[in-house]
C-alpha cells in the first residue's frame, strides 16, 4: 500500500512539474495578445461590426419575398354572418432600391469606418493592457528581490543573535540591551519578509488575471533584463511624422472626421426623392383581368416637413466643424505627447545608468559590511543602515527600469 502511495505521489509530482512554467516579460506580452479578456472583447467587437458592415451592404441589394393572401366572403344569402373561403392569391416578388439619396451607400461607408475604428480601438486597449502588465511584472521582480534581501538580513541577524546569546550566557561583557535590540530587529525583519512575500503574490495574481490563467497556476515570472534598454534607435523627427500619419490615435480622429462628413451627406439625402422598382409573378391563376407578371416603379418625395430636414443638415454641419476642430487639437496633442515622451525616455535612460552604478556600489558595500557585522566589527545599527541602502538602491533600480521600459513602450505605441 505504501509503495502504491509513493508511486502516485511521484506521478503527481512529475505531472505538476510538467505544467510548471517560467515566463519572461516577452512571454507575458506574447500571451496577452492571445489570452487577455479585454483584448478578446475587442476582437469580438470587430467581428460584430464586420457583420454590421455586411448587413449594410446587403441593404443595397435586391430583396425577394413570397406573399399569400386569402379573402373571406359571406357564403349565405341571409344575414347570418357565415363566412367561407373566397379567392386566394400567392406571388413571388423582387424589389430593388434604385435611389435613396445616397443614404444606403453612406450608411455602408459609415459601417466600414466603424469596423476600421474598432481595429484601432483594439490596438489602444492592447497597448494599455501591455503597460499594466509591464508595471505589474516589475512589481513582482521588485518584491521578490526585497524578499531576498530580507532573508539575507534575517539570516545575518539570527547568527548575530546566537553569537550574542552565547556571549551573554558565558558572562562576557555584553549588555543585554544589545541582544534585545537584535531580537527586536529580527522580529521586524520577519514581519517585513511576510509583507513582501504577500505583496509579491498579489502582483503575481494580478498578472495571472491579465493572462486569463488560474490563480493556482505554477508560473514563475523570471527576470530577463540582460539587454540594456537603449533609445538610440529612435529619431524624434521621423517618429513624429509616423505618429501623425499611421498612429492609431490619429487614425481614429481621421475616422471621426470622415464619419461626421458622411453624416452631413446622409442628412442632405433626405432632401431627395426615393425611387424603387419591383417585379412580381403570381403563382396561381385567378379569373381576373390582372396579368400574372407585374413590374412597377414607385417614387416618394417629402416636400414639406416644417424645415426639420434643413435643421438636421445644419446640425450635422456644426458637428462636422466640431470634429474638424477636435482633429486639429488631436494633431497638436499627439505631437506634444511624442515630444514629451521622447524627453522622458532621455531622462530615464540617464537615471537608469546612474542608478545601476549606484546599485553595484551598494552591493559591494553590503558584502563588506555583512562580513564585518558577522565578525562583530560593526554594530547592528550600522549593518541595518547598509541593508537599507541596498534595499533602497535595488528598489529604485527596478522602479527606474520599469519606468524606462514603460516609457519606451508608450512611445512605440504612440507611433503605431
């Protein structure tokens, strides 16, 4: 029985390990495009608007119908309200909208633009989700590193506590207050470690939600930042021109402006008459003078509506002027965003480089002070001060790396 349990446990361990997964930042971003629910909703919206576009196109095509009617007549000579079946007719018909003042075509154009706009909206949602994922990914790395530092401190304090306790019990000249101080620092360090572990897990679960993965997923978000983040590849003048021609934000403004122009055309279309053609064929023969085949042409023209159509045209023209003003403002806003974001990248790039040097110095200082502390050369206060310096430097380095990577991603997204 014990052997069977061992085999089952071994199989479960192998099975669990088979599903363990390491994910770098690039892995996270790749999976987002396939699994994030917000992006999936936008994909569904694109599909929905594609169907709407097809419906608008089909509205311009001929439509066919089958009609059947039956007359009920009084079949008695007396006034008894006794009705029976009379003549019945059935026919097949086709109708064609020949002219609707351009309304049908313009509505089709609007549906086409709405679909295009949904694609750009999908891009913007994807960019926003990516930026959230990047920030959360660095939060995981930062909390993990802080926990590593706390474990190192906890280990050193535990060794120091044992050393002081041994000296104190041996009646060496060690004040009890120094032992108590180390014990108090050890308790605080354990508390800080617990917080850092919990906060790391919270950040990991936030990433799992973004990736549409279960909370119990065996995933380790690994650090893969070996490549130095550089901004030399960017050219502000070339990038600015690209953002104002091909960026999703400016494309959306283009669509809004074009849609407003189409709304004016649709409103003007109400001034024109409508023209329809139809043809029908009677499926049953009836003894009357009507032909089995019929072709008809119908026209309708609303010539008076108290000026409401003209008011609608004026309103749409005002809306178009608003869209034009908003478009010009959007051009300036996007240009300003690109310029400011480029400057932000320059600042952060310099800060990351400086902080990297600072972190290397703090790590070297920590290695020296750790040895000095374990050999009783420096006090607990001085040791914890070195730990604090390293922790702050490490946290700021991750923070600056995150900010620079985010700044680069935001800048790239402004161009796409």
